[in-house]
C-alpha cells in the first residue's frame, strides 16, 4: 500500500514537472516571437497606423459632438421657453385688441406704415385735446424752471 | 443716421401697484414699493435697491418707501425746502426705471425710442401732472399724461355714454364719458378705495380679536385673495398669531363689512354724475357703468352697486372689465400707439 502511494506521488510530481517545463518553453518561445514580430513590425506599424490614427481622431471629434449634445439641449430648452413666452404675449396682445400683422410685409410697405399711422378721424379731437394739455403742462414746467 | 425703433408704452403708476404694458407684448405689474438697505449687511445681501415683492419681503432689513399716496406723488406739507419732494421724485423715478427695464427684456436692439403715456388720477392737479412729467424725465424719450379713467374708456372703446369707475388703492375715480374729453365736472375722485378697506378691516379684526398680533400687510394679502361683498360666499378664516400661537380666526363678516365700506361713496358718486347729466342721456349712463382697477376684483361688487343703483336711481347695469389690473395701462398703450406722430413731434419741440 505504502509503495502504491509513493508511486502515485512520484508520478504526480513528474507530471507537474513536465507541465512546468513545457509552460516555460512555450513562454520563452512566445516572448522571442513577440520581440521578433515587434522588431519586424515597427516600420510597418508606423506606416499602417497613419490612417488608423486619423480614424481615431475623427472618432474623438465625434465624441466631442456628443458631449456638446447637452449644451445644445439646454439651448433648445431656452428657445422653447422663449417661444412659449412669445406665444403667451401674442395671446395677450390679441386679447387686448392689438391686431397682429397677418403676413410679413415688404420693407417698402413697412416704411409706409411707419410713416403714416391709420388714425381714426373720430378720435382726432381726443388726441388734440390731450396733446394740447400736455404742451401746456410743458410750458408751465419751463416757466417754473 | 439709422432711425430709432419706436417702443410704445402704457404706464399706470398706482398707489399700491405699478403696471407697464408695451407694444412688444411685455406686461408687468409690481407693488409700488422700493426698499433701501438699512446697513452694510443688508447692502451686501440685497444690493443698493430692492423693488416690489422683494422690497416687501425684506421690509425688516430695508427702509421701505411707497412713492405715491392717493394716486399722486407723496407730498409733505411741512417740507418747505422741497427736499422731501425731490426724494419722492427720485424714488418714483427709480420705480419707473425698473418698470421700463422690463420692456427691454426681449429687445436686442438697444437703440429704441421710448414713447409712453402715463395715467394720472381723474382729478390730479396741474402740479400732480407735472410731477409725473418730472418722474419720466430721463427715463422715457417722449411722454404724455392722460386721465386714468379716460385711458380705461379709450382702451375699451367706451368713449360715449359710459361711466367708468376705477377703484385703485388710494383713490376711486369716477368719470362719465360723453364723446368729449372729460372735464372737471365729469369726474369725481373719492379717497375710499383699497387702502380704506384695509384700514376698516384692520380695525374690525382688532376689535374682534383683541389679543391677535398682526400687521396691515398680513391682512392686505388676505383681502386681495378673498375680498367679497357677496352674502352667499363661503366662511373665511385667517391665521393670526395670538400669544405667539397661529390661531384660525373667522373674519367672514369683517371682510364683507370692510369691502362694503366703499360702496355707498361709489354709488353716491355715480348718482351725482348721472343726476347732473343731460336728462335725455341719463339712461345711457346708467346702462353702462364699467368697473376697473384692482378694487373691482371684489366678488359681488358689481351686483352690490347695481342693487344700490336700483334703490337710488331706479335702474343700473354694471359690468366689470376682464383685465382689471391692466385696463388702465392697456388703454394708455393704445392711446400712445394711436396718437399721431405730429403731436409727438410738437411736444418734442416744446421740450
């Protein structure tokens, strides 16, 4: 029994030793192969990496674009807010009776509108009375000064 | 030289609230309060000046000013040298500047010509109106003053056969419109308005809850949210500190009574304006009484005035403007926009 146990121990040790030796051979040959390939591949790598580097640069730039996405979203939200405010104000203006221009007018037409207000003739006496009163007020103010 | 873009502005500088409406769509109302920091600490915390709600919120750390009283610039009779007048003008100008700054909120072009119409109380004196011009100096490029109830009527296109009742904080202005510019005989101003309601409400609560500790500001806010003269309204409770403990106090009757306190004077004013009008057109006035101003938001007020009118005048139809707070400023803006350029130019020549 003792002999059988010893025989099995020796055989296991021999097997382990064989394994370690073969691993060592493989590692050393692998390293030798690696150095060889690196030495041979260096000039090839230098040439071949140019297009790859370019690609990676482009990918990095694309990444930056995605980073900017947040900023763009913030800007879009701000524009949305602004639009909402404008819509609200337009509603206010319409409610208060101020007419919103139906279509974009040409620059010439716009100029004409600026030059000549459409005045309700019936209200002219009100305007004149208010303007006269204010002119009088200015006179008095000047007199005091 | 590039022509300046004209920005038309309607302004209502009120005792309690100041309102601005511009033709670029900006509308803003702020409480007519300005606060100056009391010491270096509050100066660092709040800056040189605080306005409106901020001023009220920080009232313990600022000197709080209300530049207008009874619709016009605060006057001090004992002020012989005019220092108080100068100070009030400067404060009111700061308030106006703040209001006008809202107009630039969305404007990219800073080369604007600011043209404004400011509403003044119905019976403001020439001096009161000159004060408004002085306030606007250096803030607006062109300015005109117009009667506040007239602005309301103009904004609603009710220039004929209408009786405007503009209930503010300091004054209630009544004005009959009969197709011409209203003269002094067409207008009545009473000083029973929003502030008077606050005062009556304060006294009534003080009488009922003797141990309660509160200020007029606390009850003012409550009044603004719940003011009613209706008998069928819900019960109203306000939380007031009694010996430091917040206690719910029933103020239903007190608030109704306080709100009711301004009604007899308004109806008496309406009666006078109707009674002194051409008899053939009196019915037209009675049929078209229009309530405007912050005070007109009291629930049931128009019905109450109608009932009083039935008793005293036999008939009355009262309506309330939809946008009561902005009605005066809206009308002033429309007046500013419609005013022919030659009148603005003429005014500029006199400057």
